[in-house]
């Protein structure tokens, strides 16, 4: 029986095909969770699903595993994207982790007029999302985009994808009402920075045919809280929490 430890493997997994672990994975299995030869774990490859894998070799710098049984098919998460203005390191880590757990298919850091951090590290975001996917048992990884300005993102937006932006001015309808009127399985949620959107940005968003303003109640939420609340609302009404 497989132990509960789970890893994302970059290489394609196939039954009986030996696969090398990277040095970090090898170290963690051998020295942290104390795995050894013939122990089993579950692995996924963001392509073929999830497998029970047997440890074939585990020494100081090299590890080899072999898939012996497929236990879950590859499944794409719902087609919901998250666009958010990067925050301080710990808060951004939190957003990436929770967006992954909540089933985001794509995460796009966007630079707005009031974005207050310049420390944007895409590789760190990818690592955070992988760790979260390993923990929450999804078989796909979210796509993490490089940061872009909000204006650049909007300029090439696919108009068939509804963009729900969270409106701190409270001049928009409640998000659940917007979702019930504009239920779609291809959408995105946009969360502004701690200082909110600028007047010009709000004007641009309100004029965009594909954008819908929405509120998350009368209280002003921290950006990371708003991201979790908005994604949860979408999953409840239109995602894989719903009874659609």
C-alpha cells in the first residue's frame, strides 16, 4: 500500500518505466521523510494522471522510482483564471497556494498603478504552486504566467472569457448575483492591489464589454482574502463545487 507522500514528477510517467528524481526530491525522500528502497509513494506528471510508484534507488544524490499502478486519470481543473496584483512575499505565496488548492487553471500576476511590490519571482510562484498541487491531490498544475501590466493584459483579452473584477468602490452588484446572471465555465477573477484600482483603471474595466464589476460585501477585504472569497464563489456557482 502506498504511503501518503506525493510528488510532482516533471518527466512523463508510464507503468514500469524507471524515472529519475531530482536532487532536491531525492534528499527530501531519503533524509526528511526517511524513505528507502521498495517503499512506495504517489506521483503525478501533469499529463498522464497519478501513479503508485516504487522506490528503486535512493542514495546520496540520485533517486529512481518506477510507476507500478495507475490510480487516477489526468483531469484538468475548471477553466477559471486568477489575475492579481502581487503583494508582499508571504502574502503572494499564500495567494498562489490557495488559488492552486481552489482549482485555478491559470494565475497571472498583473501590475496596476498602485501595485506596491517589485519583487516578482515567477520561479518561486511555480514552486509554490507545485507544492500546493502535491498536497491537494490535483493531477494538473496551474499555468503561472510572467507578470504583465494590467493594460497589456486587457489589450489582448479573449472577449469570450468573462472577467469579473472585484470593485472596492461598492458601485457594482454582489458577486453571487453577477455569477448567477453571467454563469460561464470560462471565466477569470481580477483582484486589485491593497490600494485598489485607480480611477482610470476602473473606467477602462467598466467600459470593457467582457468585464463585469462585482462586490464581496460591504467590508473592505485584504487582497489575499478577496482572492480566496472570489474563487470560492465562482467554484460554488459555476465550477466543480456546483451542481450544474
